[in-house]
């Protein structure tokens, strides 16, 4: 599809080590595949503030208890009211208002 150009950067390492110093200021789409509470929360805390209004947050593992708890906790503490939309048995997304 030609999506891997010079603007695509892969960050190698643990979320807690790479995301706080990620070399970008804004995101249009963020897709999380953290599985567990800690990795999902670290991703949300570091990336969601950079997601532009109208951008999409995609969660791959919402069916996993730790991931679901982190997403629900983060949304509650940040007062995120955007409707969560089901993709499949585990995936969910919402659009940032």
C-alpha cells in the first residue's frame, strides 16, 4: 500500500522506555497492542495527549481484562466520553472529540 515511507519510524524497546521520548508531537491515529494493564496505560498516558482532535484511538486487545481495565480507567480519569465502537471480538476504537 506504500505506507512505509520516510515518515514512518519504528521505535524498538519497551513502551515505558520508548514512548516518553518518542520523536513526534502529534498523531492522527494511534493503534495500541499492549495486552496488559501497565503497557496499555503507559501507551495511553504517553500517546493520547498527542492525538489530534478528530484522531482515532484503536485498541487491539480490549477483550483482555488488563487492557480493558486500563482503557476504562484512563477514559474515566480523563473524562473521555467518546463512544467506544466495536471492531471485532477484541478490537475497539473511538474518535477523539
